[in-house]
C-alpha cells in the first residue's frame, strides 16, 4: 500500500511539475518585450503595435528613427522583404505587419537558421492595415542564414 501511494504521489508530483513548467513557459513568452523602430510619420506602425499589445503577449516600445534604411540593414532584413517598421523581440527581427500569432509561434518553436519574420510591403487587411472587410492575400516569410521559407499564408477577399 505504501509503495502504491508513493507511486501515485510521484505521478501527481510529475503531472503538477509539468503543468507548472507549461505555465512558467507561457509567462516567459508573455513577458517578452518588443522594440519597434518606425518613421515618426507612419500611423500604421502604431496600429500594428496595438495589434501586438492586444494579443496580450508583448509590451511594445515604439522608437521613432530618422533612418529606417539603416535600421533594416543593421538587422539583416532582405531588400525584397522590406516594409514600414522593423521590430526586435527576444533576438528575432519582425519586419512589417506580421500577425501576433506568427510571432508567438516563432518564439515558441525557435527554429534553427531563422533570424526573423517578414511581411513585405503593406498588404491591406494585415494587422495595422485594416480597411473595412477587404483583405489582400499575403505571406509571412521566415528568413535567416539558412535561406527563406513561407511561415504562413493569409488569403485575400472580403471577410
């Protein structure tokens, strides 16, 4: 009887420890702060920052920068993936109107060879670029030293 009680306690302890670990991991992801570099005249950047903050995961520090080309070059954003703002979170670069769900997936998975995510241009309907029910199709691209891949795709159309 004692050995079965000890075994049950061990299983409960293990299950509780695993649950606590999952909660602590989620809290660590939620504690990540995001620094967004933007041109002071761009309003959609602040709208995107609001999307990220409403996602409940990141505090966003908006930094107005007079030379966004230099910021993008310093963070290794490929020229054909440029957008209006560049953010940095937990060592990753986030270029443009990337949905918060994709950022969370990146932080959870931490894939090797990925330096960041980008949504090229400013597609209508992407976070921060909402315009009624119209949406352009767009892709989130993972980029880094190992090359590029489509991270996720969002269809166009009316919602």
